[in-house]
C-alpha cells in the first residue's frame, strides 16, 4: 500500500524477501533493510537471522515502539556485529486515503467486549498513528460503549508510559482523539454506494488497494487483479469521490483523450528525431493505455452488476428505509422486491436487515413474514440468523445515540430542498451518523454527557486536529463524509480510522 515495486526499484532495492520465507540464499554482497512489526514472532525470527546472517549489514526498522528486553535479545544474537542500526519508524497501520487509515482487523470483539489480542493490536496501531502524526491528544470516547472506554484507557496508558516519545511541541488547541463504536450505526455499512471508491469496495471489494477481477466474464489475463491507488493513478485520484453518473462521462473523456494521443499506425519514423519523439512519448502512452483499460474494465463491471442485480431499485428502497419514516410504504417496497427473481440473496438479506434495524419496535412490524420470505428464497436459516445478529449488534437497545432521530424543522426543510434539487439524489440521501457527530464536535456542541473526556481536562476551544477511530470498522461512505468536512471547514483537519474498512459482505 505504501510503495509500488517499481518505486522501490528506483531506490536501488533489487531483492524483496520475507523474513519468514525458508531457504533464502546467503548473499553476503548485499545490505539488508528490515522493516517489521515489533511482535514476539518477528523478534524471534530476527534473532535466528542474526545468529546466521545471510547479508553483510542489517538496518533494522520497527514500525512501532520496541521493548528494551527485545533490543537486548537482538544484541545478544548479533555476535558477528552485522547490525548497523535499529530504529523505530512509526507506521503500524495501513494508510488507505490521505485522511483514512485501517488496521485490517476483522472481528475485533467477542460479544460486547474486546478480544484481548485485538485490543493490544488496536492500541499499538493507534499510538503509532499518533506518533507518526506527532500528536499527543486529549481523548474522548463514546460512553455507551465499553470497548471504546477500554481502548481510550489503553491508549492513555501508552502515552503516559512513553511520555518522552509523546513530548511534541504544544499547539494552541490540543489535538483530539475521538473513539466511537460501529454498533452505534450499523446502517451505513449495509447500504449500496454510488461514489466510485465506495462502489468498487461494495461490489468488487478493495483489499490493500487491490481489486480482484478474476470473476469478470471474459477478462484478459493482465487485468485479473488491478491496483487502484490515488497515489499513482491520477484518474482514480480525481474521481474516487464522484457519483457513478459523472464517472461514466469522465471515462468517455479519458477514452477520447487517449484516442487523440495514440501513435498513428502508419506513422513514418523517417528521421532520428521522429524515433526519438516516439520513444520519449511511448512510456506515457503505455501508462495511459494501462489506466484506460483498467478503469474501463472496472466501470464496465460495476455497470454490469448494477443492471444484473437491479441495484438502482434496491438502492432506492434502502434509502427509503434509512431516511424516511413511512412504515407501510417501506414494508410494501421490501415485500415487492423480495418477490423479484432478480434480487440476489445478499441484497434480500440486506433489505430485511435494514428493515429490522429501522422498525424493530414498530407496532405492526412485518418482520416475521419477511424472515419467512427470506427462508423461502434461500432454503436455509443462515440469513435469518444474520438478521437477528445485526439487530443484536446495532439495535435500539445498544445504541448510545439516536440513529433515526426526528430531525428539527431546519433539518426537515433542508431535506425537502435537497429533494427538489433533482431526482438523482434519491440514491444518496443517506448521511452517516458520523457526519452529524463530527459536525457537532467541530462546532463545540458534542455533549460531554455522551462523549466524555478521559481524565480531568477538557477542551475549551473548538478542536482543529481531530482523529476519529471506529471500533468495528469504518466505511468509504464515512471517508467521503470526512473528505467533505475537511473541504468545507478550513482550519479543521480530520483523520478517520477503523479496525477495518467495511462493505456489506464484511
């Protein structure tokens, strides 16, 4: 995710090996740079390596704080004195977008409490992030969530213990770390998305910037797996937050631009200058050709899936469930779709989950009938169980905030005006709860009673540097919300992190 192999090659690094791969050949003419997480296993592997070194010199970088006892173990193993330096280079997390990071952890809690190993890993990831951004923050957490409080305490312990590392130059307004729990908003990860990055993750799945296209009908060999990274792909960087309709237009423009630049088939290479010009332009042409074929393939596959799974209609009903409060109309819409043979099992389950979360306490709930219908479709109880699991995870009993609050008059008017702006917004009415939470936070109106500070001190000014972390995973819809908040609030910088980045399947 950080570096492409070709970028590393430009730095004259010619061999890539994993520390745990067996039977590596000794190459005493090479220097080795090791970049590792400071885990027990890695330190043990490194000890074995230093006892029988395969390279002439070792420069060792750990992605987080390493204990003195581990350094001692390495020193004792280094009998041949091949270690030139040991450094801590804080990067113990995955930087996904310029303002989004993930820890790639799936399933961090057991029931309502942390899995101890995952709590340790999350604490390490968060503290490494703080160290790499040089922030020593004040901490607020979601009171209704026990895991949020535990994580806040663990981060605070590390800051206290490693106080020398966290001794950064004070800013006028201290940075703020806000720890939230995914279970407060189980709706957002269940919705279909219509902006490029979010849509790719929802329909194809993004895994460390890679997209697996091997299931696409008639895919060519070199497009079976593609990389989408805003760092190295200008088209993606410019389009990741745009709506699907706009991307269609932009792809068309990209194609036309590409056609113009194509070297003429019959181009006469008569002089040396002609050849030189051709050779100079060829790499850019080749790069552009790669970009074009990649995005045309990805967008083509998204369109195919949208049509095949009837997602426009599905999405409209999802948005109605998430944003309106007309029970009988919603129930009718869900029933109608459940009878459609084109509806995939995943989409059927998703609609019933959204209905269950939205109307779990409604007097005339149609949930039992919908569950029967689901069972009739799939012939198994798997999805029924999932529906009740989702309600148990993110239902009314658990939520600390009011996910479906009756909005005040101003908000209702805004909704109405937004509705007038055009029908295309039917698919993007929903705004994640995080948007409202951060909006309140920026304005200095987030209630201490629901999001208390850890420790006696509180922030008197409005926060400017905000790191918000979602236990149980963030989504690309929330990444878009944070991107927009950063854009509309000059002077405020928000970074969003999560234990993972969700789509419905996850």
